[in-house]
C-alpha cells in the first residue's frame, strides 16, 4: 500500500514547538498568560480596526456571537444552508429557529436574492429575523456587496462564519471582518490550527470585551468569585495559544501554498472533460483552504462516489462537500428559501487532498487516479 495522502494535514514548520516548550516551563500551564495575549494581538495587524478574542472552538465563537446579538428563545436566525452543521447548531442552543437559505453558483455561498426573499417572507409571516449567518465556504468569500446592503436595508446584524476563510479577501477587505461579528476556527484541519480552537472578531471593542467576560464565566473584576450573570467556559488555553502563535506567523506562507496547490490542480486537470474547479470572481481572493472539484457524470462517465472509492483504494483521502443543512435529518421541517443550487453543487462535488505541504508528486498521484477512471470508461 502506498503512503497515505490526507485531505488537509497541519503544517507545523515554524516556532510552534519552541513556544510550546516555553509554556510547559511556566508555572501556570493552562491559565491565561502571555501566549494567549500574544496570539490575540498577533491578529491585530491583519484584522485592523477589528480585534480578536481567542476561544476554545469556532462553534463557541458562533454561540457567543449570537449571545452578544441578544438572540433569545423563539427568535429566527437566517443561515446559509450549504455549510457544516456548526454554523447553525448554536442557533438551536439558544432556543432560536434556523431559517435556511440557498447558495448561488459563483461563490457557492448565500444567494443575495434568496436572502431577501426569506427576509420579506418572514416579516410577512410576523417575525423579523434577528441575525444572518453567512459562510465563506472552502475559503471563497460570499457576495458581500449584495448581502451587506440587504442586511442594512432591513437592519439585521450579520455574522460572518469565516471558519474556513482566514487569509481570504473580498475587494481587499479580509474575511472575518465583513460582518458585524466574525468567527474563525482553528480546528485540526483548518488553514491554521491550535489543535482545536476558535476566535471571535469584532470592530466594536466594548462588545468584544463583553464577549471576553462572558467567555470566562462572567467573573466580575474583584479578587473573589463574584458573578452578576451566568457565563461560559469558552476561553482558549495557553497551550493551544502557543501553537496558534507559531501557526499564525506563517499564515501568509500557508495561503500561498494552498493557492499553489489549487493552481497545480487547475493545470493538471485542464485536459479532463466533465471536471471543473471554482474560479475566483473579480475582486474575490480565496485562501483555497480545500480544492474542490465538480464532476459532471454525463460528461466524465463517473461520479463523485466512483472517484472517492478509487481514491480510497489508493490510500488517498477525499471527502464530499458539506451536505446542505436543509437536507439533514437534524434540521428537518425548518423553513428553507431558494432552489436546488446548493444541492446540485453538493451532489457533484468532491474535496481533493489540499494540505499546504502537498508535493507535486502527491498531486500527480491524485490526478493519476482521476485519469485511470477515464481510461476505464466507468
Ligand atoms: C470548522 C467549521 C466550524 C466549526 O469550528 P470548530 O472549531 O470545529 O468548532 C464552523 N463553521 C464552518 C463553516 C466550519 O468549517
């Protein structure tokens, strides 16, 4: 059996180990400490004028964002359907109701006209949605001109789930800063990792401080344990922060490598009919977290499952795209607006191995498997 090729393995090439060793020497391994501060401050140049607080997951960051927006039981929150379940689960934690919206073909993210249709219809039915959650899927920014102007028109705050798009840009503005609140994930296979963690991003520093307070059990600033409300244990520890600081220092390099991986796939796959990659529209800059392909079975003669199985035989990890949430049993019966764009992309899509340090030899191995399916004429 050939060596395995993973979907997106972390690249730990910088100071991660040095910082980690340093933390392990310190008297309070797991509590706050300077690495947490350094990790958070490390984002300031990139995100300015926004700042970031580091949390224990991207999911807690979304939960906290919705809490800061005052989402209450019975409220409605609009969410892009084409995403990982973590984008919508926190809506349910709060007793609120997810309203799902379809994607458009150019970015695979929330369709502005379906969004507006959803808002109008919910208002007509008597409940104005309290927040909108937009995702930058696989690193591609959503169409923010349209989405932000609709959010503004109706006075609904926007949460940007940038879990997959750290380092991406929309018309020069970095992802994570395009909504009223933004979130990142530093889970194991994301573009930078802390082994597990997340971040909450906001321009309103008073609101962000409130988030910091709630994420640390809502402890009042006195020497004993005084609480005026209930909070959450959502802060990031020092050990993940130390790894994260090392990771963050080479974010730019990782984005360049991911984009190079995408560029190589584009070149290597050009000759195959029925396989396509997602282009960046004018003004969009994707970190290309994962390279995804669309397979048209009518033209290619095989589908995504044939390809996935062929990869598996060669010890190559590939994965379906996110199954749209309005099709998930967990979210059955909830309102959905739009057509079958997300569903169609899902059914034709496969994520290819996309590690930042994937070699050209490994990419050739991936492409050889694709070529073999054409020869077989499945
Ligand atoms: C990874 C991911 C999350 C959740 O992040 P965790 O750190 O795993 O909790 C949320 N949304 C999207 C789109 C993701 O890809």
